[in-house]
């Protein structure tokens, strides 16, 4: 064997090994430099991508529920307010103007509601149509005047209303009337500048104010509606409940469990009704007394 040839081969192997080692070290240093650069320079593309990833795990992909309560202030309103406060969830209360003038304790209840950071106040008419809805809805002018009277009495600046006893939607993007013969009246309300908000599901009750469904049954219904996309707007569900039903201790406890269970799933956002999609309107403003945190 030629000793010189053997030395040449050995030298060549050592040289190649050194080159490979050098390249490996250089790559490692480059990766390390990139990591330091991304940390020191939050404006870099890598850092921006990281921020986007964090943002994508936020609430924007969750389902949104609008907890709305009608007919207050009444004897159940304090319990509704207590749940919203203790669970720290935003709710919307559609109030009846005449109720505030009905008694001292109702006026006091209204003061507590208006002072809550968790409540948005909206218009449920002044008289509630005196509960004679067929007669009430015969004249659109009288209906709109009743809403205006409520707005004046409660000093409301919002043009969002909910019709007593009827599930009617009149928004810039949604038109629905549960009783077709009053559709022209509903159209007139929209033409007069009112946004009419209905509901997707109601927590119904009997003549003794007992809830037909337990909190667990209602949550099951809501999950089914989201799964089948049976709401007016995908991933946005408006729930209607009534203050007066929650004066009962059993119903009150059911409301608390309902809110707690929905919160604990981590699947839902809670919003006030003025944040419903498509209601961007210059005439809509939060009530002066209501500032949500």
C-alpha cells in the first residue's frame, strides 16, 4: 500500500468532516440569531405570526348568546340583576315605561338596573299594549307613539325596541313576523327608524310562572339550535326570558345554573343586544346610565 496515498485519503476525510462540522455550527448560530431577532424585534414577520396565533385563540370563534329579559321592572328583576352581577355577564333588559311609574319600589328597582354596569336598557313599549295585542297592533302610528313615550320616560337614546307579545324582527338585514297580518305594521316601524328585535328561543312559562324547561333542557335546546344553525344569524342566538318568572326561588336557582353552565363550557360569548350583527346605525347609542365594562 502506498503510504502517501493513504495519508492523502485520511487528510481528505478529516477535511470533509471539518467542513460538515463548520456548516452545522453555522446553521445553529443562524437559527439562534433568528430567535433573538424575533424576540427583540416584535415587528418582524415571525413575531407578527405569533401574535396572530394568540389572537386566533380568543373569543372571536365562540358562539354568542344575547341574554334578554322582558317586562321589567317587576318583582323578579332584582333576582335577574343579581345573577348578572354575581356572574358578571352582560344582559339586556327590555323595560316597560309604565312600570317605572307604577310604584315606589318599581322606580327604585329601575334605579338599580340603570346603575348596573352589566345591564343594557332597551325599549319594550310604555303600556305593553295593555296586553290586548290584536287591538294594539291595528295602528302603526299608535304603536310607534307608545314606543316613543317609553323612550321619553326612560330617557333612552337607542332606537332598538321589542314588540310586546309578538316575535317581530325588523333590522337592516332581517325581516320576520310571527303573525303575518301585522307585517305591514312592522314594516312601518322600520320605516319610522325603529329597529325591532325578536328572539330565537324563549324560556317559556305557564300561567303559574313555572318554567316549562329546566336549565339543562334549555341548554340542550340551545346547543341543538347552534348545531343546526337555526338562528336568524349563524353563531348568534337571542334568548328571551321574562323577569317575573324569576321571583320564584326555584326558577331563580335555575337561571343561575343556566348562566354558570354556559360560562363553564368555554364555548360562548355573552353580549348586549346593541352588539348584534347588522345593527350599526348612527341612531343607536348606549343609554347614558349604562356603561358596560
